[in-house]
């Protein structure tokens, strides 16, 4: 029994570690919420090395947010998310922006904004 105790403890420790790793990984991949100002202020720096079409999409997002046209901003972010060649930082930024602008679209839908309702219906139908 004396010789089995270290092996048993090692096994229990490894099992506990293995059980916590997936939870840590899921938490790390959750996008954080950004304010409109953080999105619009960060776009030039985040996309400065991107190709011209990608930079234009990012600029369109900034323009739509400036006009508080959240359905358009959300659609442009979805399109931006599908662009090939995004860096990890750009992907993370877009994911966080989608979550934040998506919340604005949901708020707009709740107030009866028809464009927001249509954008969400389209998104749900094309998941």
C-alpha cells in the first residue's frame, strides 16, 4: 500500500488537472465585449497591415457604428469575419466586435427596429 500511494496521488492530480483544462480553454476563447469607441478607435491600428478590401470593410464598420446603424455594422463584421488571411489579433478583434455590435442589434430589435429584426432573422436562417 505504501508504494501505491504516490501513484494514486499522481493519478488523482492528473485527473483534476485534465478536468480543469477544457474549462480554461473555453473561457480563454470567449470574446470580450468592446465599446463602440473601442471598436472605432482600434480599427485603423488593428487592420493597418490588411489588404485594401479588408481595410475597406473595417472602415465600413466604423462608418456604420458612427451612424448608429448597427445592423449594417453587424453585417459588415460578419463579412469581415469570413475574410481570408486575418491575423489572430484581427480575428479576436472581429469576434469581440461581433459580440458587442450584436448586443446593440438585439437592443434595436427589442425596440421594434425593422432593420435589426430583418438582420437577426437572416442570421438565424443562415447559421
